[in-house]
């Protein structure tokens, strides 16, 4: 086999000049065009060295490749996608979408200055968490509140502020692991506390906690097992009973409820057994920790509410500066909390709650419309609506399915995996489920303003 004529490959600057004449390159910096040209040439050289046949028209081929690289380089590093997986709080897709009011509030302060640590009335310096403190206290009934950058950080700083070098009592049935790296025993160690396990995996009684209390005990902690369930012959201790024990023994009780429900979810129209912040505070917990971006439906944040002297101790801790939230998070969280003042408004305006409580008949109506549109596309062999099951999230309420409807799609000449791959790589990207030889597009998690984009993405994927 003869070696390809490398002299046919244009120089980098020559290719860059040619690329710059094409409309897709309009407005791109010269440096970006040159990088795209160099990358295209390098890739082409490697292909030739591996034995690939040379292009008939190298300049045209390399121009197309450079323009494709330029287009990819100019895309946002993070763009909105269509979630057709049926997982409502999807960790891989950014968890909770923000309410429109929260998104507007975040965008407004993101592009401008904002008084994050200045008191407007006095001009003096103040704590940034004051911006949401009063709202959190009114909504939960707590004496005080603060915010850090996620719920794992909330647990870390609580342990560091309250239990360094001392024991924290936790039921063996609550020694959770989340995400492969957040393991409660390891977090205890990193936070400077000593873990004291009590009970067994499936049964822990109040007397187990009572027997473990001694002069080294710093706190009792209850942890919501949001990503698993122990069923059958089980027993655990209610937060009210732990709080009463803590009061008798003058030991603080911490309740990590994780999922972020402010009040009983039935008030939003979704009955469940998820623990809520108002319930834990009313039961006497000294501190309650929860996420901002799960059932609360706000930005990523770790929220701590409870007794004033403990919250103040946490805010004075040196780690607080490393875990603090920025102005964008505070603006979005504040707007989300304002919506939660009225549960009915929250059920309408907060996407997580609206999606959870959306009547299945309406989901089916949307699925029927989308299925009809997809079935008419070239390259689509079949598209039909079928019953499905959605879930709050992979790490929350794993055993509670939510009735839903999906559009089941099969392509004429593509496997289900290839169709799903092309949907992910499209613009907008569409994330789906693959099962039973088809792509499943769950309509419960697809928003009304995304339907045209979904159909267009499917058209391009089937034709591509």
C-alpha cells in the first residue's frame, strides 16, 4: 500500500483562512479558528498514519471537520436538556429544576451586584445567610437557620461544630452510603466525631440509645435512609422519642431528613411518608438538616434549622467560609422559599411538586400527542403511548413508583441503543430509558415547552 501524499494537507493557517470564510465561523476569535484547524489536521494525519484512505478533496474535508470542532468549542459547557427518563429529581441531570421566579431571581443577581453581605438599612457588614434565615424560621418553626453548599456539607459542619473528639450515637440501620463516596462512618471521621453504633441493621430500640449515652456523648443523630428501605421484621425510634431522651439527658438530637420536605407532602397533593422539617422541629429535634434541591425544589444547598445557640456555633465555625453559598444560590433559594409560603402555589409553580402531582390522565394526553407526531416521522418504525412508572429520584423514595405514561419508540434502521445515543448527542439532548428493545420517553418529566424540541430531536436522530 502506497503512502498517502501528505503534501495535499493544507497548512494550519491556510485551513484557518478557509474556515473563516464560512458562515458558521462568523464572529469566532481567530485563536479559536486556528485551534479547530490544527485539531482537524492532527486528527486527519493520525487517521492516514493508521492506514485510512485519504480524502478525495482534503481541503473540503478538513474544512468540514474544523467547522464541526469550532461549533463544539462554541457550545455552552452546560446546556439545558430534555429529561425523558421519568426520574424527577435526577442527580445526573442537575436534580430539581428551578421555579420560574427562582430562575429569574438567580439570573438578575448573577448579572449585577447584589448586597450579599451588607445590611441595606445601615450599610454595615452582615451575614449572608440572613437573607433566607427569617423565611426558613417561619416555614419550619425553628429558632434559627443557616445555609451551606449542600447537605453533605451541612452534616460535616454540624459534626465539626458540635462533636469534635466526642461520640455521636447512630442506629446501625441508618449508616447510609450515598453516591459511592459519601459514607456516614467516613463522614463522621472527617468531621472529627466518633461514631457510636447502636442496635442492629433491622431493629433499634430506645433503650439501645439510652445504654450508649455516657460522658463522651456529644449528640444523637437520626439519618433518613432515603436511598434504601429495610422491610420485614424491623423497628426504629421516632424522632420525638429521641428528642425526649436528648432533653432528659441534656444531649442535642440531630435529624438529617435529607429529602428536603418542608412540611408534610400531602399538603402539596402528594401523600408520602417522607419526614419533614416542620415535623422534626415540632417533635423537639435540636437541629434538622435537609437538601435544597430535592423536594424543596430549589438550588443545591444544605439547610440547617433548629436551636439558636447551635446554629450560631455553626456559623462561627472556621469551616463556614469554605462551605458558604453565593449570591445566585441565595437568590434562587429565597424565591423558592417565598413560593413555599403557600403550599397550593408551590404545587403549581415548583417543577418537582408540579411533576409529582400531575394527574396521569393529563400525562397520557400529552403522550398520545407526542406518539402521533413521532410515528409520522421518517425513520420511525413505531411510536405509541404505554403505561410507565416514574420515580422521585434514584436516591429518594426508591420503592415508591408514580404512575406515568411513556412514548415507546422504535426506529426503522437503528437499534434502540443507537437511537438513545443519537438522542443524547442531539440539540437539545434528550435522555431516555432503553428497555424491551425500544426507547422509552417518559412524559411525566418532559415539560410542555420542550415538546417541539423533543420531536425535532427525534427526527434528526432517526434521519442522521
